[in-house]
């Protein structure tokens, strides 16, 4: 406290959840589970994600408040299960049983990254064809995307997929 | 210690000192002085005269008060100081950066010596049209989670003491022309469900009319009218009928109508004599017609709407069961022309489907087909029904779900959104066309998720073998139905809105070499060109101040021009290099 004041910083206290709306719009938080969009409301386990692709889409789910965080499309999470042998170190550290999670929103102009190019194992955005490598931290392989897909580090809680840490970068895109 | 190390140590020490000084200062800092009262209003704005309904019907020669200057959509200014003889001496009067990237497509609207310019990023600028002084700047944040597929604005409307702006996030805003402050704002639709706005509002009969984009995001298109004074909704007419409404029998029995598309991208044209406005409508959604069997009224059509009530009084559908992404983006212009010896009280549309359509305004708002012919390479329509104009489609050239088809023109069409111009002096219609572009499309099943892409197609673009040009400025004589001249662009597509002037000139940019050009209106000869910082895809205008003629346009490449450039660069690598983005306003005059 003293230190913060001395540095002239303002530290906002962690807000008690104001209301349901805010919780729904809040980005994925550590401990959140994941539920399939438009599917079974049961939280997902690694085995629910198809081996070898394609990706499925999920909302973060706060088990304490029983809130599906579907209040912003920037919360959409893409889950993909691949052979972890091909993952780079950072991706390995964020994966659970070969399942990797990324923001589903293309950082170029905000479309959903909906395509899976199985032969090259790349994710593709249908809007302007940016391609991403899910085995290498979502790195941009081609197209106009200005930065990698933000990754969502995972862990396991009671056999379910859970969020270990927040998105590695801001989810979303630059509005011009 | 080396010189560098000691310098670094010095710097580090200095920094530490500065930091602690800053921390101390932070505590003691007095509050920033607050400006007292509102900013002073510049004289030119204090004297701003309210724009009357009559001025919108018949603008002063030196004004450009709406998207195409006049309700008939001509894009014509009678100003005649700048001519083919002197245009070679045209010089820059002033320029101003907008501070935005993406597509700068709006015309500078000029009334009372004040210029109002809409830019991407939900921004409106008010500028002293003569000096280039920035008078005010309005900016409305775009929600961070908004999927805005076309980050652009096609301009503001002016009426009374207000400036009307169709904000990207589907909110209609009325600004005080003198201060740039919001007077009222009205939510038009829900952006989280894919609705967004790119058009300039149409102002007539005391109402402000807008429509929504979002045909790629599963919207149901409409035109809506709001009271110009209060912003209260007056009427809303969907371009896709609900079950039981007229035209609903052209849709299948399911829920397709709810996400049926029919976007409204561009301000309608207006006939004050009948109080009818003519609006172009977009393609159906999703893209493949076999997922919504039927003609799908009123997609890919022109609609005649009664401005008093919103009632649909007439329509013409250019092509039924749209499957090529040929939105009928722009409305037809209102013009009388000769056809087979008769004078037609007409409508003329230069359509994305590659046809020039001659239509007639008949009693009660009905729209009759007169003639149609291709103005670019078109291989989809084998013929037109001579009575109704309904095209006979080559089934091999119509894509479907799991069925790939190859067709010309490409999905961007023979002419996309950039408006044509018509000069009553030359009686020529000036068309910014893209010729020799073709493509393929194949459909796939797609499921609807609110606010997400709802297209269901994979497309390609290619240049027709043997093509010697892509972009082409064409001039057509409406009385003979013949092309009189054309100016081809060998290595560029064309995204240039056109301006015609009483001085016998045509102005247009739109090419990837960043030039803005003047053409002889009678012959098509290039008489002047000026290179700006980015590509010029803005609507050019002419205005006058103290009797002097000015030409104004925005430069700022983006949206479709840039996307087509990226696709062309795949086809002919390195021949269509990146065009830098960044918006600016350019004003030219004779010295
Ligand atoms: S929005 Fe994904 S590539 Fe443009």
C-alpha cells in the first residue's frame, strides 16, 4: 500500500462482482470451466474435443456464480485437440492432454476463426484468410493478421478443462 | 568504466531521480486548469444558416448538401469555372489529415461555407471549406466487440441546424452543426446481432432515413425513418417480408426470412414530386440461393418507398434467388431518357450484376422494365425476358451448396458501391466499372449464430485470360443506349466514385496508383492528375465560395478496394502491391 502510493500508482481493488451483466462480459478468469457453444451445458473434458480437429467453440463458465460468460463475443474460446508431440514449449505448457485453447476472434478484423485446414494443421479465418499455427502459440502463418491468436492457458480441475491463466494477450481487434 | 557504461549509469541515476521527483510531484500536483464554459464558436459557425427543405430540393450552385448533391442521384455540379482548357493549372488549396485508416468513402458535404466530412472510426469533422481550418471534431467510440466488416462511412446529411450521422454501431446521431455536440441519438438496431451502418442518411419530408448493412452476418434488411427534429421512430419497412406480407410467397416456409439479408448499403434517391424514395437492396443471406429456394423478394432489387408511410409502392428485382453476392448496392438515378423514340420518365441503374438497367417510373410508384444490357464481361445471364427483364440464368454459372460455379463478373460485380455520375450537359452517364474480373464460388451449409458471419461460401477471384485492363471509366449516352468512350486502367481495379461538372469535366480517383484525375467529359481524355498519399476512393464534390470553384475529395484506401487488391496480388504476384492506408481531405482550385 505504502509502496504503491509512494510510486504514485493507483491500485484498483479487485471488484466484487457488480452484477450478472458484468460477469457475463468479463473475459475468462482462472478457474473458469468451458461449455460448448450451442451444445450440452456440461463443462467440457479433454475427451470432448475431437482428436485431430476441427476446433470447437466454447464459452467460459464461472462455476462459483454459475455464469456462462456469453455477454461478449470476445469471450469465445476455440478448443483444438492435437498430438502434443508437435507443440512448441510455450504451447506444451498451456495445453492439457493435447487440448489447446485460443481466442476464437481473429485479431485482424474480428471474424470468428472458423476453418480448420487439416492437411497443414492450420486455423484459418474465412474473412481475409489469415492463417494461424495452433502448435506454435497461434503464430501468424499468412494473411493480414497483425499478431498471433491470444492463447488461453489450460489446466484440469476434477477431470474437466479449466482456465489456468487469462488470455496471453488482449482478445479482439483494433477498431479503425 | 567505459564512456558508454558511465553514460548509462548517469542515465539510470538521472532516471531514478526523475522518478522520485515525479512521485513527489504526483502528490503535490495541483488539479489541471479546467476550461471555463464551452469553447468559443467560430464566426463561420455562429453565422451558420439552417438548411431548408427547399435548399435540399434545389441546392445552391455552390453547395453540395447531400451524398450525390441532388435527390436524383446525379453527382453533378453546375459549376463551370474549371474547364478542360484550364484544369491543367488546378492546384492544391489545402489538405487535412483525418487521423484514421481504412476506407474514406464519404463526400465532403458543403453548405454555408462549412464542410462536414465523415470518416471511418465513427468520426465527423467540420472544417472551414475555404481555409481548411478544423472547426470541430465529433468522435463516437466503436464498441470493442463489434464485428464491423466494412469500416467506412459514406457521409453525413444536413438539415436545419443539424448534421445527421449514421454511426457504424447502428445508432443514428444528430449533431448541432455549430458545435458538433450530440442533440439526440437513437438506436436503429442491435450491433451484437450483426447490424451496422455505412450509409449516408437520406433526409426528406422532415424525416431522416437509414438502412443497415450486415448481409454477411444474418441480418434482415430494412429502411427506417426517424423524425428529423426529435429522432423518434416514424416507420420501418423490411426488405425481406415476414410470413403473410407481400412477397413472402417468394421465400420457403422455414425461418430463412429472419436472416434473409437484403442489406441497405447506400442512401436512396428521392423524387419530391411523388414523395417516393428509391432504395437498392443487397443479396440474400446466406449467399447460396439453394438454401432459401424462391425469388427472395425484395433482395437484389430497387424498392420505391412512400416517404410518408414507408409503404412499398413498387419494385424491380434485378435477379431472383441471388447466389453470386451481387448486392444491388446503389439505387438507380432518376433521369428521363429516350428509348425507341419515346421519352421515358426513368430510372437508370448500373448494377453489380454487370448490367445497365433502364427502368421506368410509372403511375403510383410502380417500376417497369425498359431495357438492360451488359456493360462488362458477363456470362451468367443468357438473355432477359423482353417484358419483365427477368434474366435467364445459365445453370452451370450459378453456384450452390456443394456446387462450384465459375462466373463473370466476380463477386464484386461490374460496379460495386462507387456511384456513377450523370451530366445533363453531355447527357452521358459515367460508370466506374471493373471489367474482365471473374471468380468461382462454392457453397457450404452454415448455421446461424447471432452476430457472426453467415455466408456459407468459399470464393476465388481471377482475371479473364487475355484481359488488357481491369478498371474502366465508361461514358454511355442514355438516349442511344451506346457506350461513347471509355478509359481503361491496365494494372488497376477501379473503386472511384465519379463527379461530373458543368465545366465539362469528370473527376475520379479509385486506382491503386493513388492518383486523382480529371477527364474531358466529352472525350474521356485525361487532362490533369494529382498523386495523394493513399488511394482515392472518396466521393469527389465541387463547391464554390466567394464565386470561386473548388474540387474536394477524401483520400484513404481501404475496405473493398484493399481486399480486392490483396486478391489480385495472389493472382499476379507483385503487380498489385500494397497501397498505404491513412485518410486525408484534399481541396483543389485554380490559382
Ligand atoms: S478478420 Fe480474420 S483475416 Fe480479416
